[in-house]
C-alpha cells in the first residue's frame, strides 16, 4: 500500500516537472548543437503535436473546452523556432556534405514535395506563407480581437444576469460561483487568444527571415569556405533551406487553422464536425445545388463527365435527406413514458422552499427585466450581502416572482410564508420623501413611505429637480422596494435563522477554535438550544457577527444555569459590550431612559405573580407604560437619535417583550449589560420627576 502511495506521489511530481524540463530543452535546442538524427525526431514530434492540437480544436464543443490553447500555441511555436535554429546550424555547418546532411525529414520535404527543384520550392513556400500569414492568421487575429472586446463589454451584463438568477432561486450559490468563474475564464481566454495570434504571425515572418538567412549564408559559406561553385552551392543549400522551411511551415499552417477554428467556434453541445453535418443536413439546401450543377453540366463546352456526376451526387444527398425528414421518428423508451396528467398536482405546486419572497404585479416586471438592466435584482444582491455582514450569517435567497393576484403596481414581501409588508409603487415615477424639512409642497400622488411611514409624493421624473430644491429626498421605485425589503429582513432576522445556519456558524468557528466548539456542543448545549439562543438574540437586535465571543458567553452561562430564559440573560450579560456598541460608538455616552423605582418594584411584583407567563404585566398597566415611554422617547426618535431603555435584570425581558411591537428599534438593556466605564446619560425617568409620570393610582392599577 505504501509503495502504491509513493508511486502516485512520484507520478504526480513527474507530471508537474514535464513542462519546466520541456522548456529547458527548447532553450538547449537553440544553443547546443544536435545531430541530424535528433532533428528528424524533433520535426516528426512537431508535426505530431500540431496534428493533435488541430484535432482537439476541431472536437471542442466550445472555445473554453480548450482553454489552454493560447499557452499550447506558445510552446508549439517555440518548439518549431528552436528546431529552425538547430536545423539552420546543421545546414550551414554540414550542408556541403549533401542533401542528407540535415536529416532525412528535411531531405524528404526537399525531394518529394517539390521534386528536387528549389525554384518550385521557393514558390510553394511563399504560397504557404501567404495563406498562413495573410488569410488564416490575419483573419483569426481579427476575430480574436473583436471577440475579446465584445466579451469584456458583456461581462457586467452577464454578472448581473447571474446575480438575478441567484436571487430568483434559479441557481444555487455554488452554481452561481461556477458560472462567474466561467465568465471570467472566457474573458481571459479571448484576451489571451488576441495576443496568441501574434505568435503565429511572428512565426510566419521568422520563417521567411530564416529561409533568406539559410540561402544567403549557404551560398556564401559554400562558395567561400568549401570551394563549391555557385550552381553547386545553390543546388545543395537552397534545397536544404527550402526543405527546412517547408517542414516548419506545414505545422505552422496546422496551428493557424486550429487557432482560427477555436476563435470562430460557437458554443454548442456538439463537436464541430457534428454541428456542421447537422446544419448541412437539410434537403432544401441540396436541391438547388443539384439543379444548378445539372444546368451547368448541360451547357456546351463544360466537362460533362465531371459536372453531371457531381449533380447526381447532390441530388442523391437531397433525396436521402428528404426521405429521412418525412420518415416517422422512432419512438424511444423515453417517448413511451406517459405524459403528465393535467389533473395531477405536484409537490412543487403546493410548497415553496424560499424563506424570503418578493411578489410583483405585472406592471412591475420591468424592475427585474434583464433587458433593462434588472435594477431591482442588483439591489437585492447588495442588500443580502450587506445584511449578511451586519447580522453575522448568510441571509437566504430572495425568491422574486410575478403574482397575477396582485394589482399591476403592487408588491408583497413574505417571510417564512407570512406577509411581512406590501405596498404600491409606480415604476415610471419617482418617490419624493418629506423628512420634515421640505420648504414647499410638490404636486403629485400623495402616499406614505412603506418603510418608515414618512409623508411622500410620487412625481414624474421631470419634477425631480424641483423636488430636490424644495427639500425632498427623491428615490427611484427599485430603491423604494429594496429599502422596504432591507428593513423587513433586518427586523425579521430571527425568523430566517434555523438549525442549518447554527450548524454553519459552528462549522466556521470550529476551524479557528475547535476546543471552544467541543466545549459548547453537544454538551452542555445541543444544536437546537444554540439555534434558539441565536434567534432570541437576533429578535432583540443583537447581531451574531462576533460569534466566537457569543459562543464563549454561552459556555459560561450554561455552566451556571440551563434554564432557557436565565441562560439568555446570562449570555446578554457577558456580551454587554457587543450590544452597547450597536447603539452608540465607543467614545460617545449612552443615552438612556430609566424607570422610576416604584414602577420597577411593581413590574417585579407582576413577574413574581405571573411566574413563567409570556406577558406577566397587566394589560392596563402595560398600556400606560407604553404610552409614557412613547412620550419620553418621542423627541429622541424625531431627531433620529439612538438610545436605550435600561432597567433591572429581573424586569428586562418582560419590559422588552412589552415594548417590542411599539419601539422595535429601541433596545432594552439591563444594568448588568452596560460595561464598566461606559459613560451613561440619563435622558428621562419613566414614572419619576422630570419625565412623563404615572400617577400612584395608575401604578397600583
């Protein structure tokens, strides 16, 4: 077993070393003299590699299936140039010995392909160079340049489309990540192909220059150094130079064709040959071909014995294709499967796994239309990303869909199947919000802001400048929906957190603090208890960003008391600094509202009397407390000033549950949660002097 593992490691290391070793060998070919036999091996290997690259390019279903092609093209070009340099050295040093001096491959190309006539060889080489350089390489380079430009221009739209599918629930996060990687790889590929086409062009130019150097150098060396006549030197050296040029130009032409086929390839599930044959497999294309060839074959002076058989072949192909098109399709086993009954009901019709849903009337479809940039989808993605950072866990996907039961301009937001918000917007207008500083009124459709309840007016885009000058805050419809969605997700974060999210938090924490997770779960706290504690913290506006400190607080609190309510209070006591810093910055004093001692005592009595009750405070007293707190908090809320209500640890939970429906964004803290040294500014005392008071009779009611 150990030997097998060692063998696999050695094989993996060997694969990784192939490319560096091959690169060093290419450099050695250019500087170290090699015998003619190795030149034959190198030229044969070069032709083999070029053919393999061409076959892979022709069989690729889409360009990215051969994403390594630019690098392969670079090394194939370097190999050919290295062989050219090595063969030039052999030709110039040993060319006077005869046409076999540079190896049998060069000799074969010189004799067999051009019949030993170097003049013919020069023209054949020039024709190959023109085809390669002017036609194939230039066209492929232009296509690669345009493809790279359009691919880069289309990247933002493709990324937005992926985000839209992700938010609509059509893609999983892993699938979206894979598609983003494909988009980035596609842009990199076409950019690399734009540059790689210059390799082929430079290679063709280098081939012409090497040919000229070989001819001139051979004539000079043959006549001056080896005593050959001009005709003998020309016959030997030019033949070798032409053979060397042809043996290099044929692989170069193959690689140019491969590059052109790659950059002109359209993505398809089929390879190139199958795609072309399927698209030429229509009888309507071949019938005119057969008819035109028949007319040409009947004209006087035409080669009837060639044109008419070609017309007959085209007619036969058209007849076979027509016969195949009219034949009944073969029924497969898949086709034999019964069609779904229109009366059948599937589980996907009665259940929706999306926790957060956004339903739009048909008049709001333009907000999620990709052709118009899908402005709402991009905002939803930003909302999820920002809230995930603030709350400390990944906010679930938002399922966006149309709903014919809604009005054309209406939308509805659901959380865990419950309608959390709905309103009506006008997609072609703008919403002007009056935060209390408007200097004059703007004409329009008067409404209330769906998020904060501010006075607002729907205006036409032409009145935007007037509204801004008048002191309004003007936002577009997608911002209205996105802000409403953001507020609802933030206030219902506890409903979005479940066992799976708790497990993912623990898994992430385990990577950096394994002993802490081991000491937390499954003992003393099972996963369900941890999830319940996290939901309780989120419900009271405490984020889970610093989950490590929260987990440590859970371990400490669970060691003292396992009761869920007292456990929550113990955790809050230990993370008080985290809670307070969500209210005010570290250097600012904490504005607080406190309760009068008599009111505190009365709440304590109610809690002891209603031990275990969800709402122990008597309704009439609770209503008066809510009214008094609202009057004291009114000035602070109107100034958008952050503050907290501070009470005793015993009364904190009951008071928080009493005030939550009325002052959702105002935290209720206990004295123990305020860190030592944190400055506190008492703004008002509820039930005492200097603030809205409750009479003794009301306290005793």
